[in-house]
């Protein structure tokens, strides 16, 4: 079984038991938020958050989460579906598959799929690597193999956070910061992307963690203080999910 088959099959199993939304190796750590099947292909649909809108307070406020999930994420899905509407030959593809073959898509929809497909993929991942602070270790330190890999790369968890925050702060305008693992070496690295470009569909790297640094992710509470948002954001990182993503980073 190659890696893509593994991811597809394992994700299908995950979906069956937990409604976890990812075909990338996001682990099935969250409780099912609803009993509604989620489509992984066209028409894409907005999955409920896996926790209450106010669950991430005081670090991320309820109003931000409502707007971010119910309006911004929904808009990406709506626009992605609109772009694909007249292309039935693409309706069996997951968002990861669409993004992988972006250059082969009809030119008239490439930009829409890049922006809105990427937006859907990034946000779907983002909701699930956060959890209410203190619940099942959210906000605590990473452990085990993941912690060892972080220390090997950056010297300490704190130094990793400093490097990540520095990179995320420097994203000009809107974008994302990621921690990813090479599937062959399992070596960790930090990556940033502009707009809704994603690191979550690569064939040779697995995204472990992603932070949204669009202003819509923090402006109501933090205004222009992205650095304060980033500092607070670590308090809601679900390290057990990140660790399972790392464990899945195998060629
Ligand atoms: Fe966002």
C-alpha cells in the first residue's frame, strides 16, 4: 500500500467512526460534533466545529470563532462548489486531489480552486488541531516522539514556538504558518504560505500543525497584535492530535 492509499484508507476509517474531516493524516481525536455525514467531495459541506464556539476562550473569543467558522469557512466552501458546479468530471475528487492537480484543471477555475479549495482544506485542518485549553492536554507540552523531534530540530519546545511565531509574524498580509514533517526522514520544519495556499496536500511532507494568521482569525480580540494572538494560540493547541499527525508521517 503506498502512502496515498494509506492516507485515503485510514481517513475513510476515521470518517466512519468520528466524522473527522481530513484526508490528510489528521488523527481522529475529536468527539463527533454531529451525526451528519460530511461529504469529502463535491458538493463540499461545512462540518460543525468539534467544540463550542466559546471553547477556546479566553485565547480565541466566541465571536471570532462564529464569524471565522460560520462565515469565512463557509464562504470558501460555497465558492469552491460554485467553481466546480459545471465540471462534473471533477465531482469525485477530494479537495486534496483537486489541489494536487491544480495545473491540470480548466484554467477558468484554477484560481478559485486554489483559493477556496485551499481555504476549505486549511480551515478544516485548523479546527481540529485546537481544543479547549486544559482539555486532554491542550496547551500543555508535546510529549514522546514528537517532543523528541522538536528538541532535535530546535533545541526546545520554547525555541520551536519562538521560531514558529517569528515566521508567522513575518507572513506579509494574510496567510498560514505550518509545522510539517518530511515523510522519509520525519525531520520537522516550519513553512509559511500566503493567502490560502496550503502545505497540507504534499506527497512528501505531512502537515502536523497549522496556524491561521489572516486578520479574520484574531482581529476582533487582538486587533493588529498578531504576535499576541500567536503567543496565546499555543494555549489551545491539541498536542495529542499533532502527535498523531506526526506518527502518521510515514512514507
Ligand atoms: Fe481563516
